[in-house]
C-alpha cells in the first residue's frame, strides 16, 4: 500500500468525524495529529499492509476500535 493512501484514509476518517487533521513533515518521518492524538509514520514510498493496520490502530483512541476495517 502506498504511504499516501495510508495518510489519505486517515484524513478522510478525521473529516468524517469532524476532527482537525494536521500533517507535519519531520526529518525522516511524517507526524500525523488528529484531535489530541499524534503519531509518526516513516517516509517510505510503500508501506506494508500489516504496518498500515498497526499505524491505524494507534488512532483507536480517537476513532472507534477497528474503524479501518
């Protein structure tokens, strides 16, 4: 899965939930902040499917559990 697809899916979910979405480019990672929850994803072009699911799971405190399924 492409990294941009992972980020776009988070952006769409944040918009649907009415939460602010903030993306900040760091040195080797991209920080994603949704509401009060912030996490980073590395800057690889391709992201493994398992890695994408685990990254989305980190935002379960903002969205309901398993929102990405």
